[in-house]
C-alpha cells in the first residue's frame, strides 16, 4: 500500500521529502561530531604551515639543483 501511495505522489513531493530527510540526517550526524577546541586547532594549523614551508623549501632546493645541472650541461655544450 505504501508503494502505491509513493507511486501516486507527485515527483516534486517525493523529491522534497527526500531532501528534507537528507537534511534531517545531516543535522543528526552533525550533532554527533566532536568539534576541536582552540588549542587543538592552533596546534594543527602550526603543523600544517610547518609542513607546507618545509615542502616548499625542498621543492625550491630540488629546482635550484636541477637548474644548476641544466646550466652546467648547456655551458659544456657551447
């Protein structure tokens, strides 16, 4: 009987119900989230920035070495 009722309902009504159910589920899941405190966020931001700077330095160093090798090879060829 429930399937017959859903089949007879307008597509927009079914879609609206699905959207409402999705938002209800999302709201209930967000209530379960344990949000980090300021100290944890600060620590994580510092770690992320440190990793980004270190990665940048490593990439820059590899670029400098590669550029030196290429320039050396070019100067040998002339």
